[in-house]
């Protein structure tokens, strides 16, 4: 179903100060009263798993648009899609999987390479006459798929055949990884970030990969352009090709802590020594875009928010284009996304906002910012622009994320990605309500409230609905208000959701983001507990039937909230952790390189903070009062290894606490297979039902390892 203007009809807004009454939740004059949690719903776990298309990384060149698209029904593989005014075409058939593992979180994994323009009969099937460079997930090699179709040809060597060190020995199957692609000035190479895994050591550089395939069997054909830092991003040649700009940083910083913008002259295809233009230990600089051959636009958060500045190469003072308490960029979790891009006339297409992001046009000459009229309520910080066109990813409260194309010349917008068939009727979808409430010490906490919604039933008079506090990952992440059928799966059954953007979340400025500094496991937990108490006091939730769930860092907060964060009495009656961290010392020793020093800022460096690591960790703090916990874990997770779930499961078993542990083969950090998502959602719903006291119809009953009941505690 294509997205229409109706996506803006359900606007995000504040709720009444006293919140919705329990009797009004889902109330209809002539519908039956059914206990909350037992409402019959047309939204199945299968629909939640496959009924939304995951799209990312848009690219527009002329009349051609490309993007990455997830296929949960095909094992979660990612393909590259293409459109030129018609129905989208899939460019990479199975088994090709366009997904890079740089930083383990990947990012933009493809790049259109211009070639001979194809005829009208082959444009949609071949990508508009462009070849497609992409990173293949299985071996992390770069491949080039020609405009005429056929088997993609490798551009980088088979890692298993590369020998390194004086003693030799094969590298692993994913030892060479590539991301953040840009065409070289002479169009014979792709310049990108290379990540090399060798003997337990990880190194990165900006490299040049020849497009003629000469490096497929000869690793030395890959030229190193820039090295000397732990991390690199945004390799960006100047328009005339005489300079290269990039972003770099070192451990223990994360890219939202402190980065540098560097520029080097390019001679004979090789950059010289780069000099820093902006950034430092306490300034995050991102996303350079060349204004001309002597100046750039860049996002920096030194004023407290990621605003866009113009910076010259001759030492001119940086010029703020639109100073505001809004973000014009987002944390660099994935490589390759551009939060702003330049149009033909020199104006900038920008994503911006505090919390929710909008798409606008910023004029660097007049300093005016004009928001665009789009069929979506919210966009991501992932844009592409060419000529008069802007491609973005956007969605709304009742419309899934999609690729949107905007023509600035005609001020018209269209949705170019095809949506899934059979989307639920809007009456079954929750309308998010943007709420702020007071957390500990008077701090404002941001959240989205999703009351139960189902036109066919209402809750019994006097009964209050159960609610689940959702905690996003990161922790430097943010929850959006774009339609999530996973939330609708619960709300359409009479279970409310409050999705909390706790202190440490992005989207609200650096000061809010840094509330979590040295306070992970405290601020996030306190804000999650404050959300639970607020929803019971002001939004009609049943205080005896509150649950908490989260994934990754959100799983950590979930586990901490029911173990170390219970000093003021038990708030939650159930918890669901998706691949959450439970043991900090083990996590610091075994997680991947990108986040290997993340805990320095979130908790404190080791050695030195051993006691804090032990005190904050959920593992070791399970007691007889700990509520039942559901643990869901991918067995191939390199970020949060299975040992984290196994550790807390052992604690729960030792203390006689009810729990369930589901481990999924072939799943990494974040579930991608449809069958896994289905199993996880059904298990979560059954778990809540058994613990919170309702019987969801038609849901397989999860086997829970029984422990003490509340009466025993």
C-alpha cells in the first residue's frame, strides 16, 4: 500500500494534563467489554514481522532513485532497490545481501557507479544504466553488479586467501570490511573506509579500491589514502578533486563525544598530511559537504546542538547558518548517512528538529529555513540531493517508513518505495502522544504514549490496562513516532506502551545526551521508572501490571531497572530483555572494537572503576524480590554475546525467580528473520499474559521456568 497524505492526519501532540481515563481507553458505545490484554486483534505477529518494509540509505541521481531494503521473509537479507518513475525493481537477487559489518552496525552498503546510459527497456531492471557497487554480508567483499545484470564481479580479495604477518595464516571470512563509499575524482576508484581484523587487532583507514577488479586477487592494489586514527568517516573529495575532507576520532571517544574535521591536498591521487579544521575532545563534528573548492558546510555540536556551520580553508571564523536549539545531525552509529545535502542552486536540504525531525530547505545566503510539505510527519537524518531533487526516509504515526522524493522546483512530493500489502486499518493503530514529565531532581523526561486502541472492544468498567515501558537501545539513540507494528501488536490487544527517551537520548541537545555520562544504569533506570509511575498516575495504567522491555542498551536498562534499580520498591511486575547487557566486566572484555571503550564514558575507565562496574551490573544483583524476566538472544551476536543472557539466566535460576530464555540461531544483534520476530513477539505477549494475569487468545503459551510466586515473596 502506497503512502498517501493521510499519513499526516494523525498528528503527534500532547495529551490532556490528567491523561486518558481508564474507562475511555478504547471505549465505544456499542462494543463489548473485554479484559485488557485479551482483546481480539487483526494484527498478527506475522504481520508485525513482515508488514513493514525496512528502508534506508536513499540516493537520487537525476531521475533515478536507489535505496536499501530489508527482506524479513528472506532471512532478513538486504537488497538494493531502484526506481525511475515506475514500480521499484530489485537489483540484487538472492543470495546477495548488501550489508556491511564495519563497526558491526554497518550503514550504507552500496554506491551507484555511472556508466553508459541504458535504453528505456532496461532502466528499471538494470539500475538506470548505473553499475551498483555493494558490500556482500557473507564475505564482506565489495562487488560490482553491472547495468545489464549478470553475476556481480568481486572488487576486493577473498579474505580467506589473504596472508598477513611474517608467519602467514588466513584471515577470517569477514576480516576485510568496507563502508562509506564515494567515487574518486577521476572515477576509476571508490574511496571508502576499510576495517581490517587481524589476530584480534582492528585497524581502519580510508582506502582506494580500483573499479577495474584488479584488487580482487591482489590485496596490494587497494591503496591506503589516510590512516593514523582509530576511526574514520565521511571521506569527501572537493568538487575539483584537489582536496579530501574526512572525519576521524580515537578511543576512548565515541563519535558523538569528540571528532575532528580534517582536510588534505590531493596530488597524483594521494592525499597529503591532513590538517584539522574543526573539532576536538569535547566537540562532535560530522558530515562535511563542500560548498566550493575553498569552504565546507559541517555539523558541529560545540554550541550545545548539532548546528550547520560554514568553515573556510583560509582560517575564516566558522559561520553559523541557522543557530537554533535543534539538531541538524544525529549520532554516527552507522556510516554513510548524510543529514544534509546541497542542491543545484546552493541551498541545503536538511533534516532538523528537537525530538522529531522534519525536512527543510536552508538558504546559506539568506539564512532562511523553510520546511517542506511532505506526505510524512517525520524524517530520518539520511538524505540525498541532486539537482532540484531530494530523497529522504520518512513516515508517520499511521504510515510506515518509506522513501520520499521531493522536487524543489515544483514543490511536489512522491513516495517511490512500494509499501507492504494489507496494512491494518488505521483504527487499530495507536496514535502516539508526545509527553514530557518530571523525572528525578526535576529533570524533564521525554516520551511517546501509545494508549490501547481497538475499535471492536473496550475495557471493562473499572479495570485499568497493563502498560509496558519501552526502552530504546544505544543508549545514545532515540525513539521516533513513526508507525511500528510491533507496538500496535500490543496496543490493539489492550496493552498500553510508553516509549521513553530517557536522559542520554539523542535529539535533545548535547546537555541532555550527556546526562548519562558516568551514570549509565542510574539516569536511564530512574527515567524509565519515572515513566512507569507517570503512566500509572496520569495515563490510567494499572500500577500492579507494569512491565519494561528493551533491546541491547535498552535491555541493559530493563535488567538494571528490576535488579539494581529497585531501592524504592518494586515498580515492574515483568521484564523482557532483547539481547541486553547484564555483566559489565564481561561486556567490556568481549564486545566489538567500536564500543570497546564506550563504557569509559558511560561508567568509567578500567582499571579504576571495578567496584562501580560490579555495583551497576544486573548480574549478581538478582534477589528473591526480582520480577520474572524474559530473555531473548541471538546466538551470533558480536555486540552483546550470548554469555550476557546466559549469565543473568543462571542468576534467575539460582534465586528461584521465574524466567524464560529463548536463543535464536543465525541471528545477530537485532533480529532480522521473520520467523524470529514472530517467535519473539508471541513469546513476549504470552509471558506478559502469564505474569500479569490475562489470557491473550490464539497465542502459543510460552514455557516459563517456574519460580517463586508473588505470594511466596
